[in-house]
C-alpha cells in the first residue's frame, strides 16, 4: 500500500473518535488518547518507513499553534482560527512531489475533498487502523522468530582454540 518515500498526514482527532481503543481512552482523558495515537503511529512509521504528520485541530483554541517532533513523528496543532482543512491543504501543498504519494488519513468528507483537490490520496480511519494493526502483528511475528540472544556473542567470532584458552583463563586454570 504505502511506499517508503510516501507521506502520511493524519487527522488526529478523527482517528481518536473512530478507533474504539482511543475513543475509550478519550472518555477518561483526551491527552492519554492523543499519546496512545502518537505511539501507535510512531511504531507504524518505523515499520512502514513512511513520513507521518499528525494534525490536531485547535481552531477554537487561542494561540499560535504548535509543531514539534514526537518519536520522529511531526505533530501539528493548528494555529488559532486555522481549520484542520486549511492545515491539511497547506501540508499537502508543502509535501506533494512527483516521486512520492501523499496520503491524508481522515474520514471527514470535507477534508478528503480538500486533500483530493491538492493531489493527495485518501485513507479512511478504518483503513489506517487496519494498516497499523497489521504492522503491529507483523512486528510481533518478527520478534517471536528471532533466536534468543546468545550468552557469548564472541563465540561466533573467535577461533575455537582462542575460545578454549579464554575459558581456561576465566576459570583460573592458567594458560
């Protein structure tokens, strides 16, 4: 689906409202739901190798907005009086390229139209949730297949006669 050089711009609050795990967290504390979303997307970004930006709409919140890195994710809180639609349009315009695709993950119809108008492709909240879950399962499968760490990592590097000699020294048996 997404390629390594692709860009994914995510409507953060749309995902929180659409993913059951995050919706449940939001009922208790919105900040916990945001943090969990960012953790899930950071893992997905590392697995898929795409560049991910997460936009949180702060339209009614006074201030200059904010943009920062979190686990290599680009996190954007929109500026005062800047709608998420305007922010998506700006980000899509900044990242559109012939060499890569830009995806906007949202189930908001208006934001989808804005993204299409700027040349981006769309992922629904459901489609992104499936992709994130599949990547998590693949990571777990990969981890389970790995052999346990060796007790003596030098064992594969040293010649057998050197290993025997070092073992004798360790036991205090001399040379």
